[in-house]
């Protein structure tokens, strides 16, 4: 039996983010939000943890330029 998911792409993406938000302790530090494909939640893919949306790296470069 095959279950087809005919919803729009943003709805499927939102479901992945909801899984990460509710089950993963690294949600705030993660930049990939893979959902159930994540290694921490039993999947195969390794998430990118540490940099969030590039905001942290931009703040560091601004400080370095001011010196």
C-alpha cells in the first residue's frame, strides 16, 4: 500500500520542523532541521549543529572589522 502526500511543499516542510521542535534537544543550535531523517531521531542524515542562520558569524565579523 502506498500513501501519497498531496499537500503543498511548505506543509511538508512545516511537519519536519515540528518533529524537530518537539523531539530534538538540539533544535535551537541546528541549522538543517531534517525531521525524522536526522541521525538524532533515528534517521540517516547528519545535521549541521552550531551555526544558526548565519547571524552569529555576521556578528563576529562586525566586531573584528571594528578593531
